[in-house]
């Protein structure tokens, strides 16, 4: 079975791919040598990137408040 292109994928798969691209780009973590291959891996990546961004922001805020 041949793989479908992103243009032929279901709307939810296209949405997840777009959201993953936006989150990775806005967090400037880069795409790296190892990238998620399935939509489940992309969902996990989105979740963990957003959590990591929140933790980093909280940490910088705490340091700023302490200074």
C-alpha cells in the first residue's frame, strides 16, 4: 500500500501536522534528526512542548521575581 501525501490525508491528520509545525516553530526547538512519524507521536510532541514551554516560563519568572 502506497503512502498518501498530506494533501490526500484526512482533515484531522492535516490539522495535527499543521499544529505540530506551528508549535515546534514557535518554540524554536527545531525539527532535528529524529522527528515524529505518526500523528500520535506528533500529538505527544505537541503536548510535551507546550508543557516544557510553561515550565521554562515559570522558572524564568521565578528567577526574575527573586532578583
